[in-house]
C-alpha cells in the first residue's frame, strides 16, 4: 500500500492503495466517482477515458503510481452542470442511446477540441477511433463534435 495525493477535478483527493491499482478503480471504488465506466479492461473500448493533464487516457490500464503530480479530469469534472460545449452538443444531437460509452466518448471529444478546435472529419475519425459505441451512434457523435467546435 502507498499513500497518494491525487489532483482530481481540481481537488486533492487522498488514497492509500496498492500502486498497481488502475485509476479506473481508484475513481469508482475508492473515491465514489462512478461516471468513468468499465468497458473492456484492456484500454481498447474507451469507456474509461479520463484526462491526464488534458490528454485523453484510458484509466483502466493506468496505474495510480503513474499519475505523479498530474491532474486528472473525469466526466464529473468536465463542467459542474453539463455546460461544457461537448456536453451541450451531445444533448442537442441526441447522441446517447444506451449511454454506457458516453462519458468516455465525451472525454475523448473534449480532449480533441482542446488540442484542435476546428477538426476535420478525418481528425474526428482519428481521435475517436479508439472509442467503441455498441449502439452505433457514430454519425451523431461526429455531428455533435462539429457543433461543439463552433462554440
């Protein structure tokens, strides 16, 4: 066990945990932050996407010991009341169907737009290619990202 002071959504959160514990389980099981979802456990589906210093990362394969002084942002910290442009565009385009993958999709889209505020279709396809939506809402996801890029 080791003690960590993690900066999550702008606040310092303390945990005493095995260093190999994936951030996903630190968030969900130890810090009661269930917005980040478990999908495949192999960093292949994107459901567990969070930001580490603004970069989209898969929390299911990211051990807590790798965080260091980095800042984690989860879906709960993207905005206090759902007013992030990506979240608003998601609602406008009625993206979510079952909704399970959506926090990871939104976090990947937000990271894309932070780095590239005016992405092309190819940029969107490339950035979102690691996020799987079993309901197949990919066209609505792309349209929502385009709408968010205008705000």
